[in-house]
């Protein structure tokens, strides 16, 4: 079921979301100062391409990650979060789109503070 949901996610817009995360990471890589944010952006790009069956957890990397998250929110986080929120609202209109909207809400929350997030595989028992 996860495979089917991830395929549908990717076809119907997941590739756009993942590409926006990669774009954000590449923009930050262009400057030497922005390089600390790139791994978080690329990690969440992979999550954004196929979110079903995965979870985001916090690593709590200390005060440095807090500072990086504040700067991320100012320069890139708000427009990525806005992108995911707009898509989530549109998808909540239909019953079929609710699982996809929930994933976009997860990504919107991660967009605000991506530094210190880790993607893990969620196991169902």
C-alpha cells in the first residue's frame, strides 16, 4: 500500500515538492555561509519525494541547530511551508486527498525547522 501511495504522491505533485526542497538546498550551497542548511534540505527532499512509510523525528542537536532553524525560517522556511499548506488545503477538499494532505501538513511543519530532523522508516506491527 505504501508503494502505491508513494507512486501516486510522486505522479500527482510530489516531484514538485521534492524539487523545491532540492532547489532550496542548491541555493544555500551556492554560498559558503548556507552550506550548513543543505544536508537538511536534501534529507527532506528525499522525504518529500516519497513520504509514506517514513516518519520525521527530532535529533536535538543543541543551540546551534536552533540558530540555524531561525535563519532558515527567515530565508527559506516560510515559502516552503506556504507551498505545503496551500496544497494541503486544496487536497483536504476531497476525501481521496486527505492522506496526501496529511503528508503535506507534516512537510509544512518540517519546513519551518528542518535542521535537526531525521527521516526514519516507520514499521507497522
